[in-house]
DNA sequence: GTCTATACTTGGATAGAC
DNA sequence: GTCTATCCAAGTATAGAC
């Protein structure tokens, strides 16, 4: 599936800069998804955000849905590389929580997870979209799993809490927090949670024998 | 806001059985929300599910959005009373996890949380809907908070993890798990998480001094 | 209260000029 | 590759008969 297209309007969603217009449309799609949600991300709305016209969407992507998926691809790639960078120097659980806090806040500011959440929820509306979206979430789970294994792998907790399962929960929690925060426009409760996690981090570090640097900020 | 209506088509969403048709439409709205998502929950689709016609929706509820909110009200009331019943006999964390597991599975089967998730995500599409949905989530948070305070209130963890914040996280996680499970049609990972929680429950019970009955199933 | 018919709007998608 | 114009399907909402 998702075969690399031959005909116009069915080009692959994963090659980089074929025309500049593609990127323009993808960016506009992301913006529209963030501001108006899946339901508001119509060809007309996206075209307006891109400062062009809707015909281009069908010429370049074949359908609105395909453009939306390309937008999800772009966000996914962008975020995962950002995450990798942020987690490079993470050794302890405390470090992990720090990194995760920063990531969460910037994701929330930029509205990236909104795009993810809207696509997941919107997938219910059109048949077949679900599988495409699910495939694009896989990397997020793998990434979370890596991070967890690196900082908790040694702990006895990894017996009771296998990394893949925890990764699943982390992605779910991340998604849910973003939805709730976005819903009532208040990120306070979510931020508080990260603060609590930060306080508990030394406990986990002690369990796994990792160095537990400074605690209070 | 949400004033009790006087004119036809603006009746209150919280009175019980004025016509039978109202309930029919609300049930159809729930069903449609579950099967086709927010985007697919059009007046036409709902009317068809109800075996009637769309004009009735506007007569009884004034707009599709109002009907959808009434559907959310119905689900919310139904679930919260169900939860109350399930948690009546909960004393220990182990009990709590057992109850939560059962609740989660039946919610997933019945698709109730789908309704919630779709409404939250769909709220981005139409202005003003967000606040209405947020108001209807409040009770879920309060409920979770109560349950947490009852079974963890004594533990030293309640210092590091205040019940309101944990409740927020629980609702977010619940929401995220349902979205992911629904997305790839596999509840396995979510169920596994509950199993892990069950294994860890005695630990928490020990902390708060509650009796920790049997552990293995 | 319920139905049919219809006005009006928006959205996906294509044709064809440039 | 990009634009305008347009077709068609689907949606919200209302009018008016029953």
C-alpha cells in the first residue's frame, strides 16, 4: 500500500523538495489541522492558508486525505528527530523527565500533538484512514520504548513493567494530556504532572542504580 | 448558556422522557458517533440510524451540535452511575485496579469512550463547542479524584501526587488508551497495562496500610 | 409531533485555459 | 504547474402538509 505514484497527483509522500509548493501545502495543512481540527481541514480552508487554490491540492496529492497524511508524516519526522536530539544526553530518569517536560511544552506550544490527535480521531470518519494513521504512530511507540529502556532498563521495575507496554501508555497519556489541555485551554494540570514526576524521579534512579544528580531545580 | 428552552427545538437536554423520540434520537446519535465518528455524525446519518428523518433532530434539539451534546450528557450520566456502582465496594488499590479493568473493558466494548474522544477532538472544528464539552468532562475528573482519594488518600504518595492531578492524568490516560485501542482495533496493549497495575497494586496497598487480600488471580 | 420537499451552503473533485 | 470555472454530492436548516 501507499505505492510510489506514477501518475500526477499520486507522488510519494516521503520525498523531500520536488516543487516547494508541496511543502507550502503541507505546512498549510498542518496549520489548518491545528487551528480548525480535522473537520475544518477542507481543501478550501487549506488552500486559503497556503495562499493558493484548492486545485493544487488534488494535483499534488490526489485527495485531501492524502495531503493530511503527508502533513502527519511531516510532523512525525520533525518531532521524532527533535526528540532524538533532546534525549541524546539522557541517562537518568531525572534527565528523562526534564527532557520530556521540555518536549511536551514545545509540542503543546507548536500544536504538533494536536495534529496527531485530530488525525486519530478523524480516522473514525473515513474508512481506511485508520490503518494509515496507525502505521504512522508506530515510530512514536518505538521511540518511547527506546527512551524508556535506556533509562529504566536496569531497574527491577522493567520486570513488572515491560518497556513496550510502558511506551504504549506513555504515548496514550501524552495524547490524552494534549487533548485535555487543548480542550480547556489550560496546560496547568499537565505541567503539574511533569513537576510531580520530576520529584519522584530520584526514586526510580535509585532503583536502577543510575546517578541521581541534583533534585530540586 | 444552555438556557432551558421555551421555544420548540430548544428544550433542555437534561429532562428525562418527554416524548420517546428524544431518547431514540439520542441513542442513534451515540451509535453514529461510535461507528462513524464526529465527522460522520450528520443529521442525515443519525436520522437513518434512528429510523426516522432529519427534520426531527432540528425540531427536538435545534441543531445537530445540540443533539451531539445531549448524547454526551446521556453517556456521561450512564457511565458515571455505572462507575459509582462498580467502585462502591472498593477499599484497596487492588480492588480499584480490578474495578477499573472491568470498567475499561466494558467501556471499550460499548464504545462509550469513543463518544467522549470524538466529541473532544471534534470540538476543535466548531467554535464554542469546546467549552460545552469541557464542562461535561468535569464530573469525570471529580469522580476519578474521589476514587483515588478513597484508596490512596492515606499513602505518603498523596503528598507527592495530589489526587486532583492524578485524576487528571487518569482521565487523560483513559482517553488516550481508548483512542489508540480503537485506532488499530487491538486492545491487547491496554489490557496488559491493567494486568501490570494489578501486580503492582499490593505495593501501593502496603504503603497506605490497606489490606492487600489475594494477589494472583 | 412527524413527515416530504426544498432552499441554501459547503466541500470534494475535475476540465480546461494559461 | 497553476489558475478559474464548474459539476456534483452531502450537509444544515426551514416550510408546510398531514
